[in-house]
C-alpha cells in the first residue's frame, strides 16, 4: 500500500520545522559569545538598538528582493506586541540585567521564560501539556541552572538585576505568545521584519548612546553588533517564526533549553574556556530534557505515521460488532 502525498508531506514539514528550530537555537547560543565582546563597548540600550537596526536592514533587503508586501491587517496586533516586548524590551533589559547579577542568578531567572511560555500557551492558545513536555522542561531547567552556577564568576546580585531578568523572561514569553496567532495570517519573514522594525522604534530613546558608542567602540565590537543583527536576529528569528507556525509555543519554548549547552561548547571552542565536569553535566541535562520534551509517545507516533487508508480501515474495524470478525 502506497502512502498518500499528504501523509508524505506531514513528516517532511516536521523535519523542516525541527531544522529551522535548530538553526535558531544555534545562532542564539552564538549570540552570547558575541555579546561578551560588543557588551564591553556598547551600553545595553545602544547594543539592542544597533542590533535591531542591522537586523531590519537585512530583512528589509530580503523583503524587497522577494517582493513581500505588508502583513495583513489582522496580523498587525500580534506583530506589534511581539515587536515591543520581545524585539525591544527583552533585548534591552536582558543586556542590562546580565550586567547586574552573576551568571547563576541570570540563568535561573531568564530560563523561567520557557516555563512561562508553556503556561501561557496552555491558557491562551490551548496548547497541550503532555507529561513528556513537563518532564523534559524540568530536566532542562535543572541543567540550565547547573550550567549557570558552574560558570558563575562569584559576582554579586542586586535587586535591580533580579527584577530586570524576571522582566526579560516575562517579556520573552509574552512576545512569543503574541506572535503565534499572527503567524496564521502573516509569513515568518513578514512577522520578523516588521517585528524587528517595531523593536528598533521601541529602542530609539537610546539613539544618542548608540552614536556615541559607535564613535568610541573598537571595530571588533561593532562587527559583533552587526553580526548579532544579521544572524541571531534576522536569520534566527525568521527560522524561529517558521518553526513556531508549525508547532506549539510550548514545545518551541522547551527547545531553547539547548542554548546553555551550546553556549558551553562555543565558549570552549571560540574563547578557550574549558568547561568543568559540573558544567558538562548541566549541558547534558539541558540536551536530555530537550530530547524528552520534543519526543512523542509511541502510540501517538504510530497514529501519525498511519496513512489515511489505514486510519479508515482501523475506524471501520472499531465499529463492527464483536463477533463480526468470524465468517
């Protein structure tokens, strides 16, 4: 029995969405390495504005080449909310908050974000909350905290820093939840391009700081800021939107727990920071939790793998009387 075109398209779409999510996670992990360089020369608000401007210029050029129009009017509300909260507020307060607290506290507070995404997704979007997702998120959160604590330099913690990190987690979660319905009406490229534009407008109060910082910053820091705009913003947010349109917000949020493990690996390769055993253990927990959260029960996997003809045959058998199987 041959499978139908629709049954073949479904696994392919899932694979493409998973690959898009992986691209986002890898690039967001690389952002932490670049922020260390750019953040030494740029203030939090200036860095966020420069990153958004670089991202919008890149995305705007792609939109012109592809002749993408404006998003539908019905999608603007979600794009605007995610643009203000995720592309704007999140970028500024995260840069600022991580200067106020040690790495362990930042990891603990910011990684509440995926948990908030899951809770809000269940409440507002009707996302399912299977036991595997909950278990995977718990394992990954423990791993993220372990990585943060093991890499902490013993810095201090301020009340302002705690508040900023919590605000970053909340704005990230709210931005993702607002973006999800918009992707039903707008393309991933449209949602990311105009979300990035709104984020840049939100950060405009830091324009004076950006001009001053550009004049004094070394070329390497400015190049890192441009990199942040082109790859972890323009490319990674677009692939994220593509994947988010094809799965639940809760599962996408859980996927971001792979970032701490990748940061450990990239810091090792790019900066020569050799991780300790506790750091490696935490990274392993992060990846294990992501694997669990994105897995499906065997019965569900078998049901999705069935062709329409098999599903109809099974349904027909289920409605037959108990003794109809004998001739």
